[in-house]
C-alpha cells in the first residue's frame, strides 16, 4: 500500500492540535472550504486524522459563495462536493452577494478587509444556524508570519490571529490546525495528492500588502534558511506567553489585508 504523501506533515498537525487543545472527543467541526489548496489540504488531513485517531470527532464543510462576479460556477461547486463527499464530509454552500457589495459600496476599510468581515460574518452565522460550535480555518504558518509582520510594520502591534479563538457573540470556537505547517509543504503535498484546487477569481489577488509580506518572507528565507522554524517558535511564544481571558472575541482586523474566513 503506497505511503500517504502527507504522512510526515501529520506530526505538525497533531502537535498544533495538542498544544492548543483544538479537538475534544465528540466534537463536530465545520471546515471553512474556499476551494484553494490550503482548505482542501486541511479537509484531507483532518479526515485522515479522524480515521486514525482514538479521539472520535465529526467533520462537515461549508463554502461561502461570494456571488458574481467572482463566485463559483456550478461545475466548481460540484467538484468540491464530490471531493468532500468522497471522504464522507457533508458539504454546505451559502450563496451571498459579498463580491457585489465589495465592488459597489465605498468603505473606509480596504476591499480585502470588508470582504473578510463579510465572509466571516456569513460563516459564523451559518455555523450557528447549522448547530456547530467549532469552525476550522486553513491558516498556515506563512499566513501567521505574514499577519505578524503586517501588524508590526503597518499598525505598530506585535500580534497575530490565534490558533484557538472563542467568539463570544456567536459562542463559536475557531481553530486553525495548520498553523505549524509551512505553505511550501502544503503546495508540494497538494500537488502529489492531485487535490481539485479551484483558482481564485479575487480581482486584487497578488497585489496587496499581504503579498508584500509574502515576498519579504521569501527574501529573508534566502538569507536565513531556518526563518520559518524560528518564527514558529516566536509565534508559539506569543500565543502561549499570555493566554487571553476566556470569552475574548477575535479582533475585527489582523493587519491591513487580513486573510479571509475561508482562506486557502
């Protein structure tokens, strides 16, 4: 039987879940699926984990469709549904007009920030309606490093999204099980697995402040090969040094171009 191409990443996945107590026996977890490489890998990896783990938990998935002009085609939604249902993961789709709202309505926030807030709102509202107390998002190690740099360089704050956040207004726990995994390893593994990645239609993809931070991380890594490993330790120190009080909500923004609720 061929070895699972993702097998060696599972230790990072399991370590993050253990370090931050993300999953408990009997949990029902709603996966935020955008169709990108990160969220598809998250679904694949968590499904593999639940088949092997003595801790029993359930998975379902949700996709927030932003609508025209950058929404999903019926064929793309069928592709996502087929992939998820092949792993016995029920797939929910929430149609919205987010893309049109972002395109037509002026705001003091960036388009990315407005889109992120609207997507998060739709995601958490749907989680409440569907009865899920935990939502999993596919932010990986590079997302965390970039967010930390965005906050440092643009807002003079040493902060980042957290591996586990309790949204008290919705009474939903948000977990990020990929926070220890570098993006390049997800890219490599998704290619080996042949996952059905759907290309984003976001009109500003690759042109934001976050892209600048991504390029900075790549540049620094050329000079400091162990940068990501060192930054993972820095982030873990930030996350564990001073735990937030129970009931603290996720901040509205995590830098000028915060990753959206179904990133990846």
